């Protein structure tokens, strides 16, 4: 919904020529000219290997691709682009750079990164530039759903933005290491439902941590485009102030009193009964072959039931591994966690 709203706002701006901030004078706005574009079929800032498509945009960066590929030969999702140009800035002045990007953007002036935004939305920053030629580069990463980019600038009375050249991430971020893809899940557990795959080369914003699973690894709540979920710290390198990351609870720690929905689970083997949906989680006990228990929750991976949350007759609630369990009743009535 958030990305759809951004898409609508951007579309209105593109159609009617609205500027993003009230102090922008339309006659002074420049989108630049002859931007050289390189497209890559990877949703990260690596830009490894040769681009799959290159082309030139004479009229600047002012796009709304919707959910379509930006050009034939490029993925509809999980792609990146590098746009470069050299522009003549007519006067020594402060310049305000404004626009909207979905999903992630980095901006470079004369080879120096001056702005980074890792979540979809509008952006604005101000730089003091001398008169003459300056090299501009805009790196865009598209992860899921709508893709859009608007990038423009104008002279400004605003002072230079002291945060325009960050010494590091504004918020803690995590990058995937040692694996080509890291699962993003609904909770901080190996058995939580699958949401998406995190890729190397992307600095994902981190908003929380949780060690409820047990074992040696902390899980981190990260944002990937419009998706928010949990990823194992085993394969994340954390940048920024890790001590500032708050410990968060999850829905899995709040659903032990979930109501019965009239569905019964019957193990076809002796099952380990665990606190959370993970083999790392503490074992409560065992459920015998043939014992009937109330099925009150489940997780899903690859379209199949993965772990079942069950309640025994004595009221004890925990999780068992789903593939060895028979189900009686309307499984669709059991909530997916």
C-alpha cells in the first residue's frame, strides 16, 4: 500500500509537473541531459560484470516504470541501474537536489557519495557547488513491486546539508555475507514462514533484534523494499551503532493463548514438542504417536505447512514439525504465522 501511494504521488508529479518541495521554483529546476544508463539483473549495489542493457536518456531521470521492467532484457523485479552524466552548474551556489526513489538510491557528485536512502520515498539534500562542470551519478536498486525515480535540482537559499556526506549509515544496516541468499522470515526462528530472499551487496535497514530462538545467533528485523521480516545474524554483517538496535518481541511470543479453530493434529511418529518453531528452540517434551492435539497455528515454506502450533489437553502450547503430522478439519482456518 505504501509503495502504491508513492507511485500515485509520483505519477501526479510527472503528469502535472509539480515540484516536491514548496520552495522549488519550476523555472530553475533541471533534470540534466544525456544520462547514460547501465542496467543489471541483480537487486543490489554490486554492479558486478557487464550490464545487460545500456542506453541514454536525453531528457533526464524522470521515470515511473510501475511494475514493468524498465527496458526489455531487464527483470521486472530485483534489478539495479547506474545513471551517469556531466552537467554544467552555471553559478557557484547552494543547490537543492530533490526527488523520489523506489526502492533504494545512492547519489554521487564528483565521485563522492553524498546521499543514501535505503527505503522508498521522497528525498531532499543540499550541496554547495562551484560554477562549472560536475560529474553526477545515481545508483538505483529495485527490489519488488513499483519502480520509480525522479531526480532534479535547483539553486536554493537553504544552507548546505551537513548530513549530505554521511560518515556511515544513518541507521544500523545489515549486509548478507558468506551466502548468495538469506531467508527473510516472519519471526526470528528457522521454522518461521518464508517472506523473501535477501541478497549480498544491499545495506538493509535494521529496526530490531531478538534472541528468543535460543542457540548462538541473534536474529535481526530488517526492511527489504516494502517487506519487513527477520533474518539470522549468522549471515549478516552489521554496520552502524549495533548497540542502538532495540530488542523487540514478535507475534510468536504473544500467541500461546490463540483460540481453538476446530482442527486436530495427530502425529504419525513420536514428536519433539518445542517452545518455538525451530530445532534450536527449547524442548518442552514429546507428543506420542497418535495423540490428538488442537492445531491453533502454523508456518509455511515453499507453499507447504512447515511447523504446527498445537495445544495439548493439559493446556500446554508448543510447536511440532508438520511433515509427520496428519490433520483433521479445515486447515485453511488455522492462521499462518
